């Protein structure tokens, strides 16, 4: 078996999916006009290390806690139609190349699952490994269900998913992982063919030193 894994934000797409979702909800009057600024503030705190990923998830989904999952799924379908034209042809072609070669493909992202799944449908990738929001009584609780799909946990999510298929990452014939971020080093170092896409400064330096393939955006 050959496997191709893809990070989402700033890898398959050249933007932040959470910000795109926030803008989508602001445009529909679901969130207040300042929601984008508030979201950016939380993201900056996260980058600065003053807000961990669980708290970032909690504050991000809190405004949606009063809506049921049926409503969120309806919005997600509308969101899918809106973001579909923004997906780069370069990355569509990359995913399609792996699919046509018969490789098992999956998107592996720290993004909240109900935001990431529309992108999976746009790319035609059925398997989306993402951070799962805890749902209680058909509404978002605010907490993460299990571990976030981030850092070393991203590797764990992949191994758990492969275990359901009766295999493991180090047993595969060949495996690729595409990412832009140094936070994905645990999974990048676990595959046979790590590929970095328009990488951040730290990841670029690591990739050049290790001799990894670097893809720039066209």
C-alpha cells in the first residue's frame, strides 16, 4: 500500500480555513462584524504561546454552541460551495496525481473537523483526519473530543486510522506527507517521502538540511 497525506491550511489551500469559516459566518449575520478581528487576536495569542490549542478551539466554537449540528451541517454545505473556487488548481492536480496512481489519500489537519470536511469533499478525499469537537445533545460542547490533530498527536491520529485498516505507517511500501509547518515535523519525519509546501522559515531550513523536496506555489 502507498499512502499520501496532506495538511490543509497553507498547504492544500493558501489561506486559513478557520478565518474563511469566520468570514463566511460574518457575511451571513451569524457572527458579529468584529468576529474576524477577535479570531485573529486569538490566533496571535496562540502563536505567542499564551493560548493553547484546546483553548483556541474552545473560544473559536463557543459562538456556535447555541446552534444544533443540523444547522452547522447546512452551513458547511454552503461554505463548501463558497470555498470551492478558491482551491488552487496546482494542489487539485497534486491530489489527483496520487489518486490516479491508486494511493490511499487523507487530509490530516488541526482544523476542526466540521470545517475541514467541506475541503475534503472539494478535493474528493473521503478520509479527513481532523480535530474533533465534543458534541453533547447535538450541540458543540466547546471541548475537543480526544487529542487535537496537531503536532505529535497528528502522527497518533494517522496511526490510529491505519490500525483500523490493519496496517501501520512504518509497514507501508511508500508514504508521502505534504505540509507547510514545522509543527508537523513528527509526521513529516515518520513518512518515507516528506514534502514541504511553501514552508515556514523553520521548516524550510530543516527541509533543505535534510534534502527534502520543497514545492513553491505557482
